[in-house]
């Protein structure tokens, strides 16, 4: 597991079980082989990576089975470590996500741990803010400055929350998981926490209402161009 202050590493494998499927959904030829794929993440400290490899793939699979026996059919498809991808992540935020003739959105502007599952949300909100800023003025430097200002506090809030909450999911501590389970489990059912958690996971905490949210008409495609409220 990962300790706060370490750079976590994630081993990712596309685990598949194939079967013949004569049903034909859109875009698939009759009789084609269907592959049911799953993304599998296993976290450990980066410093332990070489030791894990040296112990061998079977030792790693045995370790996984101790936590989740049901993965056995999928683990059988992982014959060597070259089938896994070592991924490192850290928390990093550009002070100004734009420059002379260049602009950054998504992970290139604000990388973070994946605990809140907000990578795609943040990137889409970046794109929406940038589109609105570019549509609001013909002066590119002013547009980029407006984009940076619009996203600044929302991004900082989620970077802070991700940094604080990461130890609840990846830590050597036996206490942090208890707080996580109590907070998200039992207390999470008491108002207003369900509303707060929904706002958190949907990326809407501290989100500027104007202009990042599409209007109802624009959302239905009734208005052309970038129409925001």
C-alpha cells in the first residue's frame, strides 16, 4: 500500500476472458470474438517495485489472491510483469496554465491522485472554461487569463481534497480506513452528507455557476455555438 508522502505506483493490467458471441450489436460483425476487458489496479510503494518483480509473478498473484480470491480467473491471464504497466502519479498544479501561444488543460495543468475519480471531469471543465473564454473575446491573452482565473479555485479545492483523502485509500495505517468507512458509510447517509458527497464526486463543489454549466436549451441542442449561463 502507499503511504502519504510517497509517490504511489500502480500496476495496471487489461484482464480478459473471451467468448464467442453471435449476437451482433452495432459496429460488430456476426460471429466475432467478444473480449470482456477490465482495468485492474494494484498499488504499492514505488521503492518496492524491483523487490516485487524479483519475487516473481506467482508471489505477486498469491498476494493478490489473499485480498481478493475472486480475481483468480483473471490473474491466470497475467503470466509475467511485462503485461503490467507501472504508473506513477503525484500532485502537481501549474500556477498559470497558459502561456505565449500555449494552454494546458486536464492532467497537464493539474495532475493528481485518482482517488476522487475527477480526472475526466476536471479536463472537461477546463475545456468548457477555455471554450467560453475564447468565445468571449478576440484577444487571446485576455481569454487565456480569463480561463486561468475561472478554473483557479475549483482546481485548487479538488487538488487539496485529493491530497488529503489519498491516505484514506492508500496508507499503511489501520486507522485511516476506519475513518473512511465510517464517514462514507454510516455518516454518509445522514443529511446533508449525501448531497455533499454527490457534489464532491460530480465535481461541482466550488464550481462557478457561470459560465461553466451549459444552459438547458444549449444542452438540448436548441442554440448554436457556445451558449452558457
